[in-house]
C-alpha cells in the first residue's frame, strides 16, 4: 500500500475537491504524490482535444501533473462510466486501469485514486463496479460524504458495503456541499462515528470559489490544521520504511 482510494457516498459529493486537498497536504509533507482519476466522464473539449476537469483541478495544487498520467479513460457524457463508454463505443478494461495504477505505484510515494460516483457504480457493461476496482487495488479507502441532512444512511451503508468485502477504511471526510444547519452537521458527525467506529478525518467547509481557495496557502494551512491526518502519514511512512528494508 502506498496510497488511498477516494470514493464517495454519491456523485457530486466532493471527491475531486477532497482528492485535490489531500494531494496538497501530502505535497506539503514532502511526499512525491500523484492524484489519479481512472475514468473521467464529463470530459470537455479544450484547444481541440478532450481534457479531464478533475485533473485540471488537481493541477491547481500540482502544476507538474501530466494529464496522461492523471487519467486513463476520457469520456464526454457526464454519466455513469458504463453508459458513457457504451454510447462512445469505448470498452473500459479494468486491466488497463490496474496496469496504469501499478506504473504510478512504482514511480510515486503516494498515489491517490479517485473513483467515479459511489461504490456500486458500473464501470462497464459486465457489471464490474467501482468497489471491485478498489478490492483489486488493495488500497485503504477514504470515504467522502456530505456533512448535512441525509448523510447518516448513505455513509453507514457505504461503510457496511466496504466491510462486507474486507476493504480497509482509513477514515471519512465530511464535505459541506452547501450551507446547512450546523447543529444537524455536528450531530451527523457524532452519530456516524458512533455507528461505524470509523474516524472522521476532517470536515471541508462550504467553499464558494474552489479554484481561488486552492491557491490560498494560508487558508490551506489553517484547514489542514483542523484535520486529523497523522495516521495517514504514519501509514505512508511505514510503507516507505518497509519498502527500503526489502
């Protein structure tokens, strides 16, 4: 293990923002880190070629990131990968994703893999889902969930699905997708930790201008100070030490 799989309880839950923030965090810690989006649906055309919006966000904190390294499949339709691939006559092959990931694993200290949607999202028409990819990569999961109303059910069910597969869970990040009731959000955090016994690594506040905020070094330093990420660093450092001993 030399990384984490970032997945969510739903789509538009803040996985890309979380992956970008974690990239910035590990980079600040002096780690050679790369964020990786295996399948980007909703790709956009720029200067005559398709680009991955998620990778573009990563590049705000890691300008050296090459888009070819950050993504394997680019699909135009903003939908579940299996549907976009079917309409665009692309066959998503898990073997190609795993090969790409293994290459990154050899080159970088930390690989942050961002999934598509939630756990039970089909990646092709064979029924192969995101959770199957996580299982094959053997990476611990960081689960991204909304902070507000409705999150308890979605989060606990996602934790149950991961545990059923024996997939290790590093922690949960709650994202304030929109401005909400702080009393509900604080109670959600307590209840989720109580029901799952999984640590909340941090809470991302509501951010109006994400691009601008990611360029604010002072803001990022303050945000990371509120997170509980020491265990993530310890896991990476232990892995690095183990690799040296081998």
